[in-house]
C-alpha cells in the first residue's frame, strides 16, 4: 500500500534542488550515489555456496554430524523402561565395548509413554570410530526401544566476546581501486597508494587500541567540504529529528565541520558515552555475517578513506563520508542504536538464508529507511542521508513507498546500481523496533542470545539455568524502576 508523499512545500524544494543538481553535477553520468557492493549480495553468494555444498553431501551420512581422522561424533536417543533395571548398565556397556567416548549423557521422562513414571528417555552424545557407528546402533536396538539418531544442528561460528571481533575481518574486496577498472581511482596510482596506507591501519587494529589518526590531505578535505555543505543544507529539511540532533552534537563534540574530517577515535568516544556504541576501523566492505555480528556488540565497522576527488557525489563503496555523515548521527539515538544491535544479535548463528534476509532488512532500514514525523516523511537511512541524488529521489513522486513490514522488506528485491524503486516507511523508530523484535522471534536457532553490557559479551541461552539467570537480572532492573516510581509518587 503506497504511502502519501510529504508536504507540497517539501516537494517544491525537492524539485528545485533536483534541477540545481542537474545543472551543477555534469561531471558524472552515474545516477546512483550509494553502495554498488552490498551486504545483501555477499550474503546471497554465501547462501548459494552453502546450498551447493549441502546438495553434494551424501544423505547416508545424516546420522553423523562431525567426522575427523576416522572418528565420528554421534547423537543417540533411546528409551528404557524403569522395570528393566539392568538395561541402563547393559546400554552403557555397549558404548564401552565400542570404545565410544561419552561427551554428554542426559535423561528425561519419556514424552511418548502413557505413564510418565514408566519410562525414561536417554540422550547420549559420543565419539567413536566411524566404521563402528552402524554396529553400535544395532546393538543398542537389541536392549532399548525407540532408538534414533539425529544430525547435530550446526551453526556458524560467531564471536561471544567483543575482543573476538578481531577475527571478523573477512573483506569482500580489500582495495577496490586495485581491482575494479570502473572505480574512479583505478587510474590514479597516488590515490591507490593512499587507500592502501589507510587500509593498513584497519588490518593492524586490535580491540582496545586507540584508533590511529589520519592526517587528511587538502584534496581530501576539499572533497569532504563539497559533500558536507551540500548535504547539511538538504538534511536540515528532509532528515529525521534524530539525525539533526546527532549531527549538531557531533559538530559540537567531534569537530564536524566543512573544513575538518572527524577522527574515528573522537567519534567512537562520543558514541560510547551516548549509546554505548564503539567504532573500529575497517579497510573495506566486510562480509555480511561479520558486519552484522559486530552490531551485536554495539560496534560499527567504519572506513577511514575518502572517495576519489573526481567523483565527490558518487562512491561505488562505503567510505568515511557515507559513514560519518549517514551512520554516526543516527547511532547517537538510543532507540536507533538498539534497533541496529537487535539486527546484529539476530544474526549470530543464523542460517545463510536468514543472514541474507537480515542483510536485506538492514538495507531497507538502516541504509534506505524512511519514517513519519509530524505528518511528513523524513529520511533516517544512511544511504539517503549521505546521498544527494538518492535523498531527492526517495522523497519525490517517482518511487513506491510502503508501510514497513519486516517480512516483506526481508525479501524485497534491492537496487545497488541505481536508485531504489521501493522504500519502506516506519511509523516511528519504536514501531520499527517492535516489528523487528517480532520478526526476529521467528528465526529458527537452537538457542537465543543475550548481550551483557557489563562484560561486553554475548551469552548463549541454551539451557534453563542460563535463562533463569537472565530473568533474575531483569528482575533486579525492574525492582529499581518500581522503586523509582514509588519515590516519585
């Protein structure tokens, strides 16, 4: 369902600005002023590769979920009647006979038994020679009932401590000007060397270090100035209030100005005090899984290099103009910071298919999202707030605008070579956050996760004891808030 455009005065402003842009921006013929490379494309390639690998797997191996050096790791379920007292010792004797190393043994009342006191179900995770798996299963079937095996639900590795983000450094491309002939800096050896030098800062960076400062050249500052002045004026009219408040604070505390490119270390310290977010340098576009995992720890991976001076209004990849002007002001908003972290937490251990959907959600919200404020449609996506042309296009009569629905947005085809044909409009950030929470609840994982801000770590909630501990922590916080209400009343 299309959503109505913003006010008439805003439309006139857009058209006037568009005509001015057409007169002044004759240098480049490319319309798109955003990322040509995207998280979504990377996630899609990863999912296709995983699907091809799974298709090549022999279905007969399903009972074994890990195999190395001739050893197999096996999950076995079976049921023993309580009346058969010797049955347990006989069952364990089977594992001993085949020299199976038991990693985990668990019992529970049998769910299928009519009388719950009548039988127990056993779960055994063991390691044994691959050649003995079939014989071991046959031997247990002679003693027990309802014997079955299951393949372990595998999940991708993900960081659980913030320092482990040092391992999340898989770039789609390291230095685009060296690889892409269409890149504005491809034929400029000075620019390519400069990019390489700045990229090395990110490769050497480790969590806890201060981010090294970059002495930007006059040419780089000139490029920054041209974009900054142009976008700052336009955003005063069309950006959401959270972005305007954020950019004003960044100007005050982090030396944002037309004549100065802010340093990532200063921005990181500012965001840490405002919303708990940190910035860490990155040399280029990260893989979707690594980038989203960083958001789970309230860490934003940010480039330090500037786009080529020949194309100030266009960058085929994320650069610090896009990140400093588009993302950083929004991350100073508590609600938006939580929204971003929720996407990151949902990605931890998710399937390749879900990573692609979450990347698409990120694209249509954090990058190209619109919202309603005071009866008008405003921009909050960084791809809009750092893109002169796309911001004007998004608020014109040309594209279709729909009410934000995570289920629909997660599978919507996207554009990374041109302007978007569809944008999603949220009623508010709070509304978007609630809808995202409901969507995330439907992602299938054998566990949930919870972020601990005191230790900057992620706790995997995979058993009742951990969940109970989390509930106790929530109860303590609720008690503080209830006491505060009592004082005020």
